[in-house]
C-alpha cells in the first residue's frame, strides 16, 4: 500500500465517488452499532438490572469523555486540510497532537471514578441497578485511554480518505468484541462470569486489538515515517494551540449535546424500570440508524477539509450534496422499518417466557414511532454540522448546540417532569428538538460562511 497517494485526487464529488470514501466509514460506524447492539442484547438477556444500568452508566461515561472525543477526533480535520494542501510532512505531527489530547482525556476519566458513585447514588435507582451502574462506569472509564488513542491514530487514515483501513480495524474490533463479551458476561470458554463488568471488559479488550493495528501502521511502516513524519516533529506548540482553538468548541459541542441527552435518559429512568429498560433497547436500536450516518457525516467533514486545503469550494459543495442524497435514501429505509415493522426490529430483545417483559415491548414499540419521526433531523445534523466543521466552523456549531440542546430540549423536559407530564411529552419534545436542530444546521451551511475558513497555516 502506497501511503502517500491521496484518494481525494481522484474523487470528483459525485455520489459514487463519495460512496467510495463513505462506504467503509458507514460500515465502520455500523460495526460500532453492532457492538453496542449486541452488548445491549447480551445484557438484556443476562438481567433486567444490567440492561437498565448499561444505558445510564454507559452514556454518562461517554458524556464525560466526549469533550476529548470531539477534540481528539478533530485531528482528522487537520490531517484532511494538510492532505488537500499537499503538506504531507505536517500530517504525522497533527496526529501526534491528537495523541497528547487522548492521554489527557484518559487521566481525566480515571479521576471521575472517585466521585461518580455519588452521582448514581443521588438518582435513587433500585440498589441493584445502582450497583451495576458503578461497575460498568468504572471499567469503561479506566479503559477510556484505549478508545481515545485508537481514535487519534485512526485520524491518520480517515483524514487522508484512506477509509478502508478504518473499516478493516473496525471489523477486527467487532470480531473480537462479540466473543469477548459473550465469554466475560456469561462465563464461557473458561472465563469468569462477570455480567455487567464483563461487557465493559470485553469492549475494552476488543478496542485494544484495534489500537495495536493502528499503532503498527502509524509507527512501524517505513513509508509512513518517510512521507508523513510519523516518528519525528512530535510536538508542535503552535499546532497544538491551533488544534485546541478549533477542537475545543468541537469537544464542548459534543459534550453539551451528550450531557443534555444524558439528562433526558436520566429523566426517563425516573419513570420506572420498565421505561428505563424499554428506552435502553430502543436507543440501542436507534444506533443502527444513527451510527451509519455518522460515517456519512465523517465523509462530508473529510472531503470538505481536503477541498478547503486545496482551495476548491465548488468541489466541497458537490461532495456535500452527494452525502446528503445518500443520507436521505438510508434514513427513508430506516423510517419505514421502525414505523412499519417494529415487531421485527424488537424481536431479538424478547426474553422467552418472561411475562413481565410484555409491557416493556409495548412501550418500546411506541418509542420507535418517535424515533422514526426524527430520523431525517438526525441526518441533517450529521451531514451539515460535520460539513461546516470540516472547514473550521466549530464555534457557531458549539453555540447552536448549547442553546438548542438545553433551551429547546433538556430544560423543557425537566419542567415537564416536575409538572408530572406523561413520558410521551418528553419523547415528543425530543423529536421536535432534533428536527429543528437539523434545519438550523442546514441554514448555517447555506449561509456559506464556512467557505472562508481554514484551520491550517497559510502557505505561499
């Protein structure tokens, strides 16, 4: 494999060529969705308390680390713009700044283990659910460095449009995740039965396998060291400051969005274990629609970044239009599936002979209708917010997310809960918020302000 050849050079922005970059990212994101789906499925079949705890503590863990997830992932925008500008010697240095941010994130997450039990204790969940929440969070938090470092190194390939490498690693992680989770949750193949802790441990070990492959490619390949300086010019203070400048709003935006959604999930848990379990199942299913479109959003960001680096804005706009078309087709299929065939979607989660789960499945079918209602809003958010961020328009998206997520979503939901409103009022607010947010992201893209932005230094 010749690492120095850029896929961008042969991509004309058409649907087929955008798909060539996007499909591996779509499948990679789908692998992540499969991992979450199967983990949730195994825990659902293991015990109701484990399934309920996994959503709350898993989302809390991701919310706390998502500032660093957003910041580390933004290294891919630097890689994309340097690739578009043919400044290949700066690519390795950009990835290294992401590595440093990942290490800071790992230290922060480890410190969260000291106080997180007080948060879960304040929620007044059932004792067994609270116990499993603490266990699941601790394992994920201590393993967060693996996830963040894997993300940092993946930017070396994704930012240059080498998305097949990302897919291959994702497939490897999925192939490791399934048996490892099965073994540690249920105590198979000579492994101890760890239940909730086993789900987290299996996920961390699988991610470690992916990290090793990325590390070999980044540090070990001679062509990478020669053409991209992957083992030299490790720290660049000027670039690190610029990365913080642009990636911090990206991280804050992701953190604000996830924090608002986490509050929503915690509010749902106050309606009882059945609502909590049904929500856990439905959000696991929702990942089947959400995660693949994340691949489309990542593609929009990569291609816009490369086009901005190459000063080719018309090419960027054509690529975004193609990404939008792919998103609309996929979301239409998911909408029909969720709204028209909910029994098919929910069937893997049914526990045979469990009469108490009948009500959970009834609630989940209703929730899927609300999910189907906001799918197009999700798609607009992912395509257009990633497109403008690929140019460097991160501050506006941060402000927009904060205002929308809290002013139009979380705070109204809190008020509804205090007033004793039905849980379906909260779900209706979620659908309306996502649709409105998607329209706002589209309007920002249409304003064209992103066309005058760039995150890399100008060259003569």
